[in-house]
C-alpha cells in the first residue's frame, strides 16, 4: 500500500494511544498490541510528553521501539503502520 493511501485511511482514524508525562516507555506495549490487531494506529503526544522532544522525534523513537513505520505526523499526532 502506498503512502498516500495510508494517509487517506489514517485521516478518519480516532486516536487510540495517548503519550503523556510518563513518556513513550509507558505506551510501547500498548502500541505494539494495537499494531498486532490493526495495521494503522493514531497516537497523540500530549504537552507533557513533548518536553522530551518534537512530535517527529518522539514518533520516530516510538516507531523504532515497536518495529513500525511513521506514516504521517501532523501537529501533535502521529500515525504508525506495520
């Protein structure tokens, strides 16, 4: 599936993972579980989490941890694909 198609599908997704003050470590297992069941998962990085870096940096780190790709980042939201 190409990137444009993934972005189109991601547009209508609801956020199902929120990264807060506990950082990405707290959501690695949850995101991994969700990616086992769904191919696209939308994640929101709350203000407390963004003190550790930009949304793009945090999304890239989280994607590495769960062996996924970042489809898109917009604002404080990222979409992961596996």
